[in-house]
C-alpha cells in the first residue's frame, strides 16, 4: 500500500487532511475547499499520482468532488474528496496546472454546475449546445 | 491565413463520435479542438436505476470492442465495496476472455491502420486473422461480442474442458499469423516511412495529458495495470509489459503488434493452469460503501467507481473509458503535422475509426475543399509516393 504516500501527505498537511484507509489498495482523503488545489497538486507533482478520473456527485451535504489519483508504482489509488456548498458550487481548477483534469472538469461543470475558476477552456463537454445553461442533469435539486 | 477543418462528428457505426476542428496553415496543422458528446447516452444515470447484476449488461454496451473490459471493471468495483475474494477458476476464466478480447481489438486496429495508409493486404490479413479469435470467444462465452460473461463475484457460466484444445489450436495458428504480420509490417520500408517520426507525443505530454495504454507506453510511460495492480490471473503467469521510446505512431503500432504475442502467451498459460472449483463468490448483499474497479483494457485503463447505499442498486456509478483520456493527446500529437498525417495521428490512439473517414476540409468561406474520400486518397497517395521513391 502507499503507506509512505499517506504518511508524507499527513506530515505535509497535518490535520488539514482526513485520511481513511479502506483497504490495502484504496485510501480516501477529505480536505477543505481551500486546501483542494495544494493537496491535488501535491498528489500529482510531488507524489507523481496519475489522475485516473474524477467523480462528481450531488449529495445531501453538497456537491462532492472525488479525484482519483492512481499511484502506479505501488498499484494503489488515493482518492481526494471535498464537498462544495450548493446552490452555486465553485472551486479553483486543477486543469490549469494539470491538463489531464481538463475534460473531466468540463464534464463536472456540464452535469453538476460546478464552476471551476481559472479553467483554461470552461465550456460544456458532453451535453448538447442548445441545453439551457442553468440545467445540470445530475443535480438532485428540488 | 489559417483554414479550419472540421472532422466528424456522425456516422451510424461510430461508438464514440467526436467532432474535431483543425486549424491549418497550408498543409501544416496549427492547433486542434475536440468536441465530444454527440452520442451521450446517459449511462451513468441509467446505471443508478439498474441492479448490480443488470449493470454489467449495461456497461458492456459502452463499447462493442472492449465490452469485457467494462463489465470486468464494474464487477471489480462491486467486489471492492463488498471486499470479497473471487474464486481462482473465475479469475482465470475472466483473464482468458479479456486477453482474447485484446487480441481481436489489436488485430482490428492493425487492419484499419493498413486501410488508412493504403495497405489493403494488411487490412485484409488483419481482419481475416481476427475472425478465428471471435470464433474462440463464441465457443467460450456463446457470443462474438457482448459476452455477458462477467458478474460481480465471478463469471456467469462454466466452460466444458473439451473446448480448450480447439481454442489452443486457434491460438497456435493465430500466433504464426502474428509473426507473419509483424515481420511484414516492421520490415516494410514504406510502412516505416509513413509511421516513423510522425505524430510525436513526448513522454512529458503523455504524462501531463494522462495518456493510457499503448498510447502512453509508446511514449515511454511504463504503466500497465496488469502488472502494477495485479488482478485476475496476471500475477500467476509469465508475460512482459511492452514499452517503446519512439513517441511516434510507429512506436504505438509496434506495441500493439508485440502485445498480441504476450496475450497469446497469457491465454495459453491460463488454459494450461486453469484450476477447478467454483466460478462465483456468491455475493448476496452489497453493503454501504465506495469501491473502485479498474483494469487494463486494449486501449488503456478502464475505470469504474461505485458508491453503494446498501440497496441492490448503486447510488453513483462513474465510468470512464480509456479513449476519454487518450483523445486530448491528439492535440500535441497533430501539431505541426500535415493534413495527410492528421488522419493517422487520430487513428493511432485507436478511437472508433470510421470517424476518421468523416474528415472534411473547408476553406474560410465554408466551401468543401477535401471530402472524406479525398483525405483518405491523400493518405494513400503519400504511401504510394514513398513506395515509388524507396
């Protein structure tokens, strides 16, 4: 397991990261919105994590972002999670530092209405161009 | 003055229609823009209304070529939530079907690559040699495609032992054909002339764009989930990860050819070592939790994430096919290349191919200057020119 990765993450960010090891190969790390970019950039730039993809989901507590970083050298995945407040979820974009996040952030913007500040190309990705701009099909708003 | 070239987006046979806009100055490509979503089917939402067993049938339909990959990845995600061990026989049977799928997918690509550069013999051979692999898959699973083979916890059906000699015979014949094809392709100065040095994707770009599978390994990025996070029977058989440092279209083509040899080795060893016993872990209940299943599909990592709320249906099911990550690598790859080679640069990531034939070149007033047929003709003419001069 990427025990060393998690230890280094805890040493660097202290109690700003909440680490849960679900199994030998899967860990979930929750961070506050303001630590989002420092932690995700650290995962890619320092730990050489590969952004497999990201999952956005509408949950009772807000819109959840879960970025899955594959650590290929030890075959594990470290997932970084943050919850964004509704009704207007907003966060800084990782895509401007790491192009692999480009498409998936556009998709999350498209389906869940998350605004990614500083995204190099903030357009919808998958839904049709004539869809109303304020309708996001994976939101569960009343 | 630059010209805009739209590629795509629709064709009835496409699984993943893309709309690509190239900005060109004369023959040289300046930049590329990619627009997806022409065939978005809302499967992530649909999966939330299906049971875990039904989901495997649904996700198979994401892609007709790598249908085993998606259902295996989804099954692994459920197994990750449950935390169960898959019986050894099921792991071997899963690996056999998956590697046969890699064989037919790579062979399909070799054939289409031949078609694009105007090598009809390679096209005919590739597709001819692919057929027996589909027959083997039909013998094992009952279907040439959409095998309905994987389920959370194991596989759906067992296989009688008497079919294995027939499968081994098919593999022996296929192995000879791969040698023949590899030799013919790699010794051909014209094919080398068309592929070598064309469509450079540097290692740095491959990492930055999150490239996967042969696309990444062709740029020297040594990743392969079958080795990095061993699943199925991969840790119990002898095989090698193929990487190349060429960073060009030739490197990716070579990887696909050589990987077929490795896949044949894997399937043969799996058949030889196939253990007895149960084929299903018998999952009865999926607890609350989150699980990730990812596997090395022919084009790269297929990724599935499942969040369970304790019912028999997922609360969230995220799916990501490798082409999603590989498509953006087209941008750095095509920059500075000619329009003639743009077709090849796009095809090398092995997207659904037919869309490359839908390429159209417009001048600034919107008049069509090159239709789909002309672009393919340009590509064929370049091959002819190299052939004449060699």
